[in-house]
């Protein structure tokens, strides 16, 4: 038989992301296996981009209030500030 529905896990699997105060926090992120990350505004403008995110918290105090999309590896998160 053929087995279907099995996907490859990444370091972003099981990660929860939220903006708390002036910090973007990643819970469950393994920073020893860094992933590329990008933070976009709802209009598509790029606010942050790194080839390898090596921290589980990022200062976002300079960002205006709004809705953001975080791409972490092959996962996406909708965030509110």
C-alpha cells in the first residue's frame, strides 16, 4: 500500500508566535536550528528579513500597530501589534 499525508517536520513545527508588548516571541522555537524569517505588513511591505533567526525573541518596538505576517521557514503566522 501507499502511505500518504506524511510530511517532513521542520524546526518551525510546533512553534507559537505572538507579539507581546514590544517583543515578537517564539515559543517552542529551537534557535540551535535557525530558520530564515521575514516579517511583512498586510500591504506586503517587508519590515524584517534574516537568513537565520538565532533568537526566540525580537524587539519590534519600532513597528506601528497593525497586523503582520511572519514567515518562519515554511510556516506562516498572523500577528497583531
